[in-house]
């Protein structure tokens, strides 16, 4: 076997592995966005509900003959709401969502560049492949340096989505259906 062709095969394996790791990271950040959005929605609904109960208790205490139970309810719920607000005051979930979404968007482009490199491998020489690989590794490294950490929950969801649900992949028939009629096979 020609040493050049053996080296090209090794490069292809390395690039495929890097692509796979990148797809995992990309998908994990997308799952992290979903997880944080869900958490943020739940927190907001809890805050709204507690505010409504607290306000209702206050209004009830004004109009009721014996407003003490309403005052107690309003006081307890207000205290609980205050505790929740204090606990979450330092968490900027919208900023966290935006940060993960931005990383995901940047990784998407690199993912597409890896696919293009894998597509172009047969027509590139080893030097060209190594240069493109090194460039992609550098771009990926720069993104990873600023990327926020993801949770193990999101990684598990990404793993399930990629392995079981083939989330980032399309069957040929599926792709064909997405194309305009004149481009279908």
C-alpha cells in the first residue's frame, strides 16, 4: 500500500472522529438551550402564580369580614415568592440561553465545513487536507475556549438524540422529499 494513501486514510479517520465530537458538542448545546428554556418557563409560571395568589390574598383581606386567613395566606405566599426571587436573582437564564445558542450557531458552520472537507477528500492532496484540518481544529478550539459548560443531562439527551433518534441525519428518501421536484432522484 502506498504510504501516501495510508496517510490519507488516517487523516480521514481523524477528521471523521473530530466531526463526531463536534456534532456531539453542537447537539449538546442545543439540548442545553431547550433545558434552560424549559426551566425559565417553569420559574416564570411559578412566579406569576405566586404573585396572583399573594395579590388575591391581599384583596381578600380587604373585603372579608375576617381578613386574617387571607393576610396569613398572602404573607406566606409573598415570603415564598420573595425567597424564589432572591434565589434566582443572580441567574440570568436568558443570557445563558443566548450564550449556548451562539455557540451552537458557530459550531453549525464548522460542522458544515467538516462535511465539505470529508466530501472533498478524494480530490485533495494530503497537504491540503492537513491545512484544512488544522484550520478547523483551530476554529473549534477558539469556540470551545468561550463556550459555557453544558450539563450531563443535556449530554445524555444529545447522546440519545444522536444514537437512537438520528437527530442530525436524514434518510435519503427524507432528503429527496425536501428537494424541489426537479432535483429529486
